[in-house]
């Protein structure tokens, strides 16, 4: 089944890390960096999002789309995520926080894949939860673009802003090397409506499109 192949490939590719020789540059912090760090994410507690996710692996001629529903809880610090195949068939149901992942349901086919919940949590954390800018991060400005640099779990992280809008986040090594592009945002919630996650080690990309958003009772 195509959905099983999709998740198996994602697990094998790992949403994982790679060696990088990027230097760990030390840049001064700035009041502007502290100000911009406040804009890294919208207010999300109780927010429910429905996405369409396209996984492309050019080296394997693989191109497949699946869907997911997520809800932000605990002041936006955790996510309840349900993944679905065609016709609404549930594949998995996970609770993901910065520190842990709890499995509420996983289909019999996916349960045979080693550490699948951890692989999914890795990607979700980097897009929505962790590796966020901090008030004391290093700072550099080039014309209208601002870069904020920090270290997260030993990895050099770069955040790119256009004015007050976060447009990209990159891991520059030494173990992880990936890029997240936020090309569009909703006017009301400022939630990213178009996200591209590129992992250079696995040579794959995730194209995440926001289909629906609504607030639920928190």
C-alpha cells in the first residue's frame, strides 16, 4: 500500500542528522534579536490544523501525498498529531512534546517499523516546537534580512527573518543539516500555510500545506 511505503521511507530516511563541517561562529547578541525572538510562533494553544503533506524523494522517483491533523496543547508546548491515509484511515495518533513522544495508536502495519514515533516526533519538533530563537542569540543583519544564530543540543541553528516574519530555519551542523522554509502565512493567526522541510542527508523534502485552521477549547 502506498501509505505504508511512504511512512517506511520517511522512517528510513530518518528526518535525521548528518555530519557537517560548518564552523560554529560566535556573533554578538542585540536588542533587535531579543525583540524578533518574540515573533517566532503565533499563539497556538488549542489551535487545530489540518495539513496536506507531500513527500518527494527524487533519487527514488518517489512522490506521495498524505494528510494529518494536529492540535496544540499546554500553551502550545505539545502537539497531538493524527496521521491519515486515503479515505480517512488512521495510521497513527501521537502526543509530542519537546522531551517525549507518547503513542496512543499506531496501525498494525506501522507498528513493525522500529522507532517510528520517534522519527515522526523529530520532524514535528523541528518544524513546530523546538530549535526556536532565543533572546540571547547572536545577531547579524544584511539589508532587510536579519539572521539570528544559536546553539541547540550542540547544533548551530540559523533563523532568517524578513522584517518581523520568520522565513527560514536551518541546522548547520555538526550532526544535523536541514532547512525549513516558511514561504506563506495566514493573515489572521500568522500560522505558516506553506512549509518546505529539506533534509540534505536523506535527500528528500516535505511540502506541508495548511488546508484548515480553527481554534478549539483549550
